[in-house]
C-alpha cells in the first residue's frame, strides 16, 4: 500500500455530494434548467468516480483481507461517560458497497431521466433520490453503530418518501405508511440491541464493541439477545419473514425507485448490518438468523409462483433472495451472504429496470397482457434474460457464483449439525423454484404470442438513457467481474468471532458443536496470511481472535495446564474436520444446485414454451394451494385480524380514555376556573373599579364646586382681599 | 405737622384707589385706581422716612415706585390697546376667552 490514498482521504465527501444536490434540488430545482436533474446526476457521477477510486485503492492496491482505513473524531461527550465519535471506516466490504451503491444509484438516476420525464414533481424525485444516496452512502461509511442507526433511519425516511412519491394514489400512500410502520417494528429491536450493547460495553464504535465483547464484557444470553435485537433491525429493513409484508407493497413507488431502494441497496442494508456486526453474534443468534432466512426464502418463492404482476414477482423474488443472503450469513457463510448481496444488487437492479422499461412500453404490469415482446424490445429482452439466468443460478453468471457458495455453506453446516438439515434442503428446493418462476416470467413476457395486440403494437424499445443502464447492469450479472483472480473470496473473509463462551459452559461438547459455523470460519481465516496486515491498518479482528481462545480456556485453568493443552489439540482436530467437511459440501452443493436449477428451467420450458402441461389445468387441480399462494399466504389478512385489530382496539380504548377521562378532567378544571373567574370578575368590577370611579367622581365634584370661586374678575379678588384684611384687622383688634 | 395727618391722607387716597378698583369695569379706570394706591404707598414711604428714619431710604423707594408705576402703566396701556383692537372694548369683564 502506498501513502497517496487520495480518494480514501476524501472519502467523507462522497455522501456529502448527494446531500448538497438534495438541498439544491429541493429548494431551487423547479427554477433550474431541466428542473435540476443534471445537479443530481453530476453529484452522483462524481461520487461514483470517487467510489471507484477508493475501490481501486482498497481492493486493487491494498489487496489485503485486513485492510482498514479508520478515521474518527470525538463528537459528543457527556460527563466523561458517554462518548460518541464521528468518523468513517473503509474496509473491503465498505469499498465494495460504495461502488455497488453509487453505481446502481447513478444508473437509476440515468434511467429516471427517461422514465420520469414529464412528471410534475420531477425535481422532487431527483431530490429524494439524492437524499437516499446520501443516507445509504453514510450508512456504509459509518464507523459506529450509533451513526449506522441514524443513517438507517434516514434510508427508511427516503424509502417512505419515494414509495409514496405518487401519494395522490391511495394505494401508494398506504404502501408508504405500511413500509414505514413495519420498519419501525424492526427498528425497535435494533435500538434495543444497540442499547444492550451500549449498556454492557459503553461504546458505540464497531471495533470498540468487538474488543469489549472479546474482553468478556457481554456474554451468554444477553449477547444472544443483543444479536437477535440487531437482527430484528435487519428483519425489518431486509423484509425477512414476519415483517416481509411491506416490500411487495412498496412496488407502488416509481420503478427506478424499486430497482434502487427495494432491490439493490436499501433492503440489502439489513444484510450489510449482519455482516458488519458479524463477530458479536452467538451461535444461538446465528441459528435464529439462519432459520428466519430459510423460512423467508421459501415463503417468498412460493408466493412468487402465483403472482401475475411483473413487479410483484420481482419483489417476492427479492424477498426470497434476501432470505438466501440472511440464511447464508446465519449458517456461517459470511463471504457467501455478502457475495450474494453484491451480485444480487447487479442482476436484480437490471431486472427491475428492465421491468420498468417494459411497463413504460406497454403501460401495464400484468404479465399476461404482454407476450412476444422480445421482437419489440430486443435490448430489454436480452438484458432481462441475462439477469434471469443469473438469479436462476446458471453457471458463468453471477448468481451461480454466490448462490452456490451459500448452498455449500448451508450443506456444510447441515453436515456438521445433522438436526438442522432443513437449513440446506429448503434453500436447495427453493433454488429450483426460483429458476422456475423467473423463467415463467421471462417466457410469458417475452415469448409466445402477443396477447393484447393493441398494447403490443404500441410497445417500443426504450430510449438510450434507459437502455444504457440495462446494458451495464447486464454485464455485471456475469460471473467474471466477481470471480476474476478470486478477489472477492480472498478479500471478504469472515471476521473472527468475538463471542466469549460463558464460564459454565466453556467445557462441554455441546456448545462447541453449536459454535461449529463460527469455528468453520476461523479455520478458513487461518489460511489467509495475517502477516500482510497493512502498517496503519487496525486489526481488531486479530485482538478479538486471541481473546476467545484465552477465555475459552479460562474455566479450565483450575484443572491445570495439561487439560488446557488437550483442549486446544482437540480444537485443532475439530477445525481440520470442519475444513474437510466444508470442502466436500461445496462440491456436492454445486452439482445439486446445478441439477435443481436445470430442473426448474426445464419445467418452465415444458409448461410455458412447449405447452406440454397446461398451467390452467394445474391451477384447477390444486386450486386451494393456488388461492393460498396468490393471496400471499394470507399474511396481510392475518395481520389485519390480529396485530392491526389489536392495535386498533387499544387505540380506540385510549381514545375513549382520552376523551372521557383526560378531557373530562381538563373540562372540570376549566369550569371550576370559569366560576372562580366570574366571582373575581364581579369583585373587580364592583369593588376595585368602584373605588377608582369614586375617587374620580369626588375629584370631578370638588372641581366643579371650587371652580366657581375662580371667577377671573379682578374686583371679586379685590373684594376678597379687602375682606380678608378687614377680618385679620378685626381678629387682631379683639 | 404730625405724622398721623400724612397717614390719614394716605389711607384716604388708598381707599379711593381701592374703591375705584372694586367698582369700575373699565381697564383704564382700573389703572387709575392702581396709580392712586401706589401713590398712597408713596406718601407713606416718604412720611415714615421723614419722621422715623435718619436716612433717605423712603424717598429713594418712592422714586423707584414711580418709575415702576410708569413702566407698569406703559405695559398695561399697550395691553388695553391690543384688547381694544381685538375685542372692541376695554371692559375687563369681556376679556374672558381664556376662562371659557
């Protein structure tokens, strides 16, 4: 690494660029030429250039798994106990995320120039895109969980604004509220997790938290609770199982927004959070994460089978793919989950923008209004097909690269923990479902015969500003940008766990098995040379790595050194076993996933191209199932009658209490006051004012009487004068 | 001649002046009454000075009074001139516009 890290030094400017264009566009956008879209474009392109510069400096020049650029300044200090730092943290993950966010954001900006053309709120749309870019870039650059939370809420806000962009539509304003409130539920858990960590460690910075946890300040159940709390935030933002209902509704927003926020970047923030806080999750927390992801990916994939709205299908496939990422992270596939994040951002943004292009052309979202569009929209068709091949997991495409890793890690986990085999079987089956429903979408939309001739005749290829982003994203859906030189797997390696096993359980065999995925990661990590650590790179992972070994041995200290040595030998053996299993599992998983994806694609061809099986007959044969899936497992209805009904009842009770009791008390006080005031008022009018008036009247009366004496006639005065002298004289004489 | 005779003349003169002031409405007549009173006072000054004091203080005072009376007469007559020009008469009862 050299010392001229020009772009790294100015990394903090990246989020400030879109922030500035937000302020320019929101206040002056309407008066600028072209309604200010070029301001947003210019800033985001500059941010992209800087992000690529950082990517070059970190990934290409740095090329070390431990690379870390960390700047921090004290921001807030209260009574020497509460410290919050402000700063930025750039490591390999951040560098990749910066490029993903700025690249997709730039392409979406470009696409929106065509897509939103002529919208009355054109400038506001670009302002919102800018504030979103600012928040998301701030989120990935945060160096403490405190700032991560701030930006986390900011992306939630921009998501709300953009889903409800066409708020004149009732459905859009409902969808934005639903997204916001559902996210609040998850964020409550997130905040609780942050507070548990802060209460135990007293710090917010990622590195400091890891160091404190490794030092044993937070262990056991409380640490599991903290991890699950953090995961709750991810559940909300990444639309995982209980809280996934908002994401499909979020498709009410403009399609470029769906591509940027609800497919590529913001929904991946939850996955990013899990990756960022990876060292503090305990084995139990990982199990919760893995099962949540598995349930999510299965439910969403089955729902996607029965949807006809092109954006809804893509939305459910997004939920399903997010489930894959979460599941991958949960089973210990750190690299796999984050790789899927990066590849998914590319191909899903490609498909969403492709769907936007299709919607723009035919003015309908129902795939059965389309058909044969490949002849009318060749660029959209080819790029969409590439994206579909990627998501289905066909070799040489990016989805294969990452999904295969997830399935391999899931299988390895299942082989080491046989009672959790569902964590492998369900995702593997769902991979087949994914291939099927995505190819169903492609075949119905682009192949066959035009179903609606009026719409078909009207359809046309989109302008260049809309086609260009599709081409760029399609190129990123190939595997070679990620597999070249194996850089992704080399640079994104699992950080060592900071979890300290509780003193009582440190010995037993069971917790060691539970911790298997963690151990597996550590085993892999040992393979990378730690000597390549950059000179000024801080490596908390290393400190954290040393600590658990020591603490794990601590309970054994009473039994003497011999036994401690024995444990470490046993652990080494175990690690070797894990490494072997992982290797075998990845081989098996690759062939199985190929077979499953192939089956899914073939089935789609058989049904929708060759027509050997009539989908209508299948639908009729299992109508209850279809109805169940088409109604999205009745999640919305379930929430309607349970949670929403409960909240509404509580709200009504509160309203009654407020109106009758609280308002009653207030009104009572008011009437008492009124009475008292009336008496005081009368006293004031009669007594106080009466006294004042009496004085005034006396003065007037006295004046009226006495003024008669002042005649102004000189002989009167002379007469009184003489009279006075006479009286004085008489008084003196007698 | 004794002092009391001068005082009687002086008192008679004062009473004439006082009577004039109390009975007449004409401004010029009032001024004449005031002159009578002043001269009554002058007679007193000179008489007391002659019989009681060995210095000329009373006489000098009388000269002062005459001078002041001349000035006063000049001011008062000019006021009456203006009064006559505006009100058409020098009856002092009619000059009551400040009061009413």
